[in-house]
C-alpha cells in the first residue's frame, strides 16, 4: 500500500487529493497545524480515512517528525497562505509560509530519504500567479516569471527551490503550475465562491447586492477535482518535471457573473453588483491563460469539467447550503 503525506489537507485541494488517493488504495496522512485547528473536525468528518499529523511548514523539526510518522512514498506540498489579497497585508508571514515553507519541506524530504533520495516523490503546488505581468500569451513552463503580489513572489521562490533540489540532489521533485481552479469547497474569501454564495443568497432574498473589485479581470478557470488528478500523474512519471495545468481558455469575472445569475433565473444582474475600490489589487494581474500542451502530452491529462459546468456546480452547491441554513 503506497503512503502519501499531504500538507494543506484543510484547504480546497487537499480533500479532493485525499479522496483520489484513498480511492487508489493509498494510506493517506494529512499535516495539520495546531491542536485546536478549527478545520480539524471537518477533515475528520469528511475524510475519516486520513490520518492527521501535527506540523507547521515554518518548523523544520515538526516536519521531520511528520515524515518519521508517515513514512511517505509521495509528498504533496499544498500548504500555503494562498489568498492573494491577504499577502499584501501580511507579506512577511506569506513569505515565511508560502516561500520558506517549501524549503523546509524539501529539506525534510532530503533528510528523510538520506542516501536513497529517489524513495520519496515530491510535488510542489506552484501557481499561475507567478506569471503576474505576463510576458507571453498563453503562458508555458518556459514563460518568464514576473509576479505581481507577495504571494506570487513567495510561490516563485518555492518553485525555483524545488527545481534546485531536483537538479542538486537528483530528487524526484515536480512543480504543478496550476492556473485558477475552483469548486464548491473554495473558501468564501475567493471571488468565485464569493459570487456563487452571493448569487444564492440574492436569489433566496437573503441579500440584495454583492460588492466586488475588478470584474473585467480574466482568468483560466478549471475544476479543482480535475487538477488534483494532474498532481498525482506528475508523481507517477519516471522523473520530476514542471507542468502547466490549465484549461487553455480565459474567462472574465463578468462572464462568471453572467452564468451564475442565469443559473438562478436573473438576467439583468448589473444593479445587484457593486464595484468597491477596496477589492481592487494594488498591482492587478489582468490576463492569465495557460498552455497545458505538456500536461496533455506527457501526463495524458485533460480537464473534464467546462467553465459553465463549474460555475453552475458552485451555484447549485451554495443554493443547497443557503436554503438549509435559512430553513427554506
């Protein structure tokens, strides 16, 4: 039975990845920070097959202990402070966790593996936010990185450190440069879930409007459940490498709003959406669109959920949740 260790088990991607690995017969360990983590109960309830270990990406000794307990064959480093807007308010903490945390994980992997460096396969969750001020459209693995947020800068550090450990020590280390991927499990602070939740509440008469930032920003949006499959496929290759994981399509937040409101029967949504300067980024990333050709060719991976299906899935899930909460 293969053994896998997942950091960021309480985030959006962690549960999808854990479900995938459990379905493939893995023994799965999840790293969780702190004994009183408020999301621990959620993981225990929804993922009873996952064994939880305590550790912190900023504390190398705790990671070494976690490796000793999990004895992993595969490690998926999904843990990060991943809300971009928060990274401007807490640039140092974002750098420590999202950047230096990768170094700690790589070093824990190297120390655990010892002379048998190939016995552990390592996945790093890189991000399309690394492209920032895009220098090429669409963005590929070779596109120059120009991050536009403290989060993006920290991800670049972790990305290059992963490459460095692969080249310096022969580690089987791969980076997935994942473009925006969403789901009903996305946190409500992210714009996609903020919209789907607001649309559900507006349609039920619980709210009147929603306030957003730049609704003309464009992203390459896919389904998180598809993207964790790409992560697993990377670690099944003969050698580590870097892969763009994306749909190859770009859509604006305005298009997201169109589909979301149409799902609840509202066509003229403009009066319901307020633009608030507080939600504009200091340095905006205007257009992100990935070229997933390498993932298609090398991993035999393709997304299965369309943009419209993703939006409708999220709205339907939030409608069900809000109806239950409101007793409707």
